[in-house]
C-alpha cells in the first residue's frame, strides 16, 4: 500500500482549509508590518490602536464572515456536541483556569487605583477582544478542521500566542517575564479554549471566559491615554 505524503494530504484539503492554514502566518506578518507602519506614520499610541482595529475588523470579523457568513458565525455559539457537557466540572476547569492569572496578578493589585474610565474601557476591550478572537482563532478552526486536533487546536493555539508579538513590538508589557511570558501564557490558554471548542463544536463558554479574562487584565489603564490622543 502506498504511504500518503504531506503533498497528498494537502491535496485533499478544501480551498478554505488551505487558506486557513496560511492565514495565521499571513496575519502575524501583515499585522507586524501594520503596527510598525501605523506607529511610524501616526505615532506609537495612535498606531497601536489603529493596528488593533484593523486586526479585529479584517482578520477576526471579516475573514470568518467571508468563509461562514453571518449565520455560520452565529452557529459557532451553538452547542453541537455532548462531549464535556456531561462533565461540567471539566468544562469549567478547562475554560476558566486562565481567569485566575489576570485576577491575581493585575486586577487585585491595580483595581483600587484604576480610574472608572480605565475600568469601563477594560470591560469594553474585554468584550471586543473576547468575541472577535474566539471567532477567528477557535471557532473558525474548529469549524473547518473538526476532526484534526493538530490543525484545529495545536496550530491555531501556537500562532495565537505568536501573533501577540506584533502589537508587543510597538507597545511592550510590564508583566513579569515580558513578552516571552505573555506569549507563553497566551499559547496555554489558547490550547485550553481550543480543546473546548473542538470537543463541543462551540465557542460559547470559551468566549465568556475570554471576555472575563481580558476585562480583568485592566488594559484600559494603558488604552485610555492612547485613546485620548485621538481627541
């Protein structure tokens, strides 16, 4: 029997699957250039904000809508599989453990000194980032690669972590460990949420967890001064 090669495996993929395999690499490269370019043209603060808007609108919303349509994107929130549902404790553990990190290291130390506007912007950012990123990085891959754990979960989780190097290249992080720890933790939480999405064929609860996670990160403390540069 003839052994299948990587070329043979790639040949049986649909056009959408092939595009999605290339998409994270294209996203990382293009967004790195975008953040660098916008920061050069508009300044570091404005360039950072505009870079994220481009990322959300084109990659996280635009591409999923092109591939799945509005109804297809909405279906990502439906529970398609009973797996994990019969073990609620496991589901809670998988999707919620990342919430403890920003709660303990950022929210608790900074919440008493954070302004109301910073908290409000943090919540808004949490909703925007949580919804858009889960659609692209978890929902789209789980939908197009439902039976391929490596491409449907591992690959997007690693590239999800690496994509953060693009914005970090113009606005670093003060978190312990710097950019390396930020990327590493992003990969770990991506693996958890991708596993949930693959097993349940849904991004319902990992989206909720992502929204809470990013809201607790109090990114508004950094974003409020940057947003004020547009006023």
